């Protein structure tokens, strides 16, 4: 299977590396051409100069972009090109289920099979091929995509028709955001009473409320390192999408307000745990 890959952000790069390791022939496109050229020197992938060039001569095109607008922009350029018959399209971005449903219908008219396949997991799981892949679409298309998914993650699950993967991802990220905010509030409360993060977090991690995310974020909180593994602005975007799809429970509404406030305070490019800085 020849794969065209669009998007070389923090997640895209390690995911493409795993496809190359698995033996796929990969061509990449990135809006910042210099980034694509540098990545090609490192990995041996081919570089497409335009989206139209990327989609020509491949069996499968995968998009991993930042938001709905970026996805719609690149697909507008894909559809202006001669598209191979039977192309399989996989979008691994986190976008609105409404965008996915409209995109699947639009490209389906061109004979293109379309899967939404967002992932749960950030950079380290992407590097270690430990992503959880959440898929919406048709069973036959999911089976075609399985070799790709098996090269990128530890599991891939078909959850329903187009948009189902997006709904699952938004649900998971709502829980993620609520967990991160709860962790930040616990750290702030303890610090007010003389218990530092270096004391509290090992206890949390050994307790019933310890989890993968509390353990991953411990070093950053203790050391004051907010370099983005998952940027706060992206979590804010995901919670906005969830709110648009009906997330109206108290914790979800509060989380949305806090994240939007943190973005306005200039914390959007920092890691999502920078919600701690905002709440302090």
C-alpha cells in the first residue's frame, strides 16, 4: 500500500516513522515545506510539493492536521486533483463529527472511501506505537485500513458509522480535561497548606486516583516544565467541539470556561497542564 500523509506536527512525525519502519512506501506533504524536506532527509520518505501531488498515485491518503479548517482546506485541494479510483482516505485529526459526516458524503460522491480515525494518546504513545485508534466508517474500509492501524497503535476499534470515532475522541478528551483540571486543583489546594507537588504527586500516583495521566504529568508539574506534549489550545478546541455536540454537564462547562480563559492569557501553546498556571 502506497500512503500519502498530510501533516507533520508533533504527532504526525512519529506516526510516519512507524509506517516507514513497517515497510510502507510513504509520501508526505506539509504546509511548511522546509519541515517536510528535513523530515525526508531523516526518514527517506518522498515529499510532495502540493496536496494535488500527494494524492496522485497513492492507495491511501492520511490527514493529521490541527482543526476542521485545515482539514477542509487540504481536502479542497485534494479534490481539485485527479484522484485514483478506489482511494482510501483516513482522517486521524480531532475534528467535529459534523465535519466528518459532511466530508465523508462529499468525497463518497467521488468514489473515495472515508474513515475518521482520531487517536487517544500523545507524542510518547505515538513514538512507541501505543496509540488507541477510534474509528468511524464502513466495516470493509476498516478492514482495508487495519494494516495501517496495526503499524500505528496498540488497538483500533470500529465504533460505528462516520463520525463515531470523533464522538469517542471528544468523550475521552472531555474526561482527560476534567482529570487534568482536577489534578491542578488538588496541587493548588495542597500547596496552600504547605504540601508541595513533589510530596503530593507520588502519593496521588500510588493511590486509587493515580492514573497514566497523573504519572505522565508529575515531572512537568514538579519541575515547572510546560513544554507541550498536547498543547492547551488543542484541548480547548476539542472541548469546544464537545460543547457544540452537547457536552453541557457542570464539569464540562467549567472546563470549557477555564481553558478558554487560559488561552486568552497566552497559555495556549504550552502543555495542557499549564491549566495549573492559569488557576493559580
